């Protein structure tokens, strides 16, 4: 028995199977086949070729250059600091335009600080005391402004705090009720962006090619009426992010500026234009900076500024595509394979799920035996 089974298996390896085409008058399976074929054809033409442009070779990682310039002037009036004129060198940090920059919209000034001893602020919990024992000498004040000297002193008529070695007087923490640089909403931001798709040796900038030297000084970006002008009003950018300037200017915020390039290089280069979008990333943004000086008596002082404002993070991404025979052939071949899969599905339905499946199986699968020769017939 074992030898016979092995022999049958070996003979089966040498059998040859060829396709047999049987025409069946089954409207349900025929309709299913046509629907599947139309679905594959719609996928090929609509999704692969029109939407995804599967016939194109793409470059999804362009080299990017971004230059920014802010323009505007504001005057602030502060009780202890007097009037101050703010221009671009004052309210933009860092001064050189990059992908990230900070626009000052509000600030707190602590003028004429000198190193010495003074009471800690009562707003610092670790600085509050009742006696000297509450202020161990040499310990830094947690979330405070200096080092404890070991003394508990009167800050004012109602509060006692630890004496500290620090820049004195301690930092002023009284926030203005309104942003001091409210005029900043009318400042303008110039964004110069260039992308280079190295795979196709193609470069494009977002600035309009014009011979008018006053164009960029007078235009303002509008997505419908002036999309080629890269000069943005700060108020418009904040509103495009879904906020109002007054809400963000008091305590600061972070806004993302997204520049998207989607270039079809099978069309004219003029149609390759960036799309801008804005979003609020975070609220409450501030940092401190100080300017140092010596008085005529050679005493060292500093003026401390706690700056609130809007930080802009500029992100550029995109891709370019161009016709290439290789991705076009791959997409076409994948679609042809799907057409073959549609036939397989219809066969499965016809041979195993249809009410007359057994009949169709007998008609489709047939063993062809050659006729016996005369010698075998007479034997």
C-alpha cells in the first residue's frame, strides 16, 4: 500500500493542468463580475491616477530656506520706566529672522537692580517666615529670587519674608491689565520661502516676480484676492489660528505657521504655489532678559524685563511629482492584478456558493484521458 501511494503521488506531480473556459448563463455572477471590474477601473482612474497620481515619481523631502522680517513701531508708557519707543530691534527675538521668532506684546519692568540683600517677595511661599529660624542661612529660596541670609525681616506692614542675597529689589510681578504693545497687531511679517526639489532640479519661491519695487511694501496677504503676497498682518495670522490678538497678547502664546507645497511638475511652474495655514499650539509664553550698566559711581546695575509675547514657529513641507514610466507601469500592473482577482472571486461564488455549484464544478473541472490505441483495445 505504501509503495502504491508513493507511485500515485509521483504520477500526480507529472500531471499538467490547463484552463478550461466555460460560458455560463448566470446573470447574478455575471453582474458581480462587471461590478467588480468597474470598481477596479474606477479605483485605477479615480484614486490611483487622478487623486494619488500613481503615474508620477515624487520627491517628498525638499530643501527649504526661510527668511522672516517684521515691521512696525510702538510706544509704551510705564510708570517706573517712562515712555519707550519699540522698533524691530527691540520687540523681535532673535534679531535675525529664522524659522522661529518671538514678538513682544507685553512686559514687566524691574528697574535699577543691584546685587545685595533685600526681603524676598511674599508671593514666594518658601520665602514667608515668622522668625529667623524659618530662614536657614545659605539655602536657596525654592522658586524664589536668591539665597537666604538667616534673617526674617518685614517686607511691608502685613508680610514678613526671609532676607535674601539677590538682585535687589526683587522682581516686580505686577502684570499690566492690558498688553502694552497693543499696536503689534498691525505689525507686518514678511516671509520669504524657497524650496528646492533636488530630484527634479526644480526650485520655487513664494515671492511674486515683479518689477514694481513698491509691491512688497504695499501688499498684504489675502488667500483669495492676494495669495502671492508673502506679507502677513499679525492680527490676521492670529485670527486665522482661531483666536483674537487681545486674548493672546497679554500672557503670550505659540502659533504654528505651516507652509505646504504640492507641485505637479507635469504642468507649468507658475501653478506651483504654497498654501498657508495657522494654528494655536500653546498659551502663556514668556521669558526674562536683562540689560546691564554702570552708574557714574561705578556701581553695577541691571534692568530686568519679563517679556510676554507670541512665538511663531514656521514649518515648511511638501512634495513634487513628475511623470515616470516606472511608477506608471507599477500602478497599471497592480490594477491588472486586481482585475484577475475579480475573476477569482466570481469563480469562488459560482463553484461553491451558487445553488448549482456542483453542476458548474463538473463542467469546469474535467479529466482528459487519451484514447486507447488498437493494441491495448484488442488485448
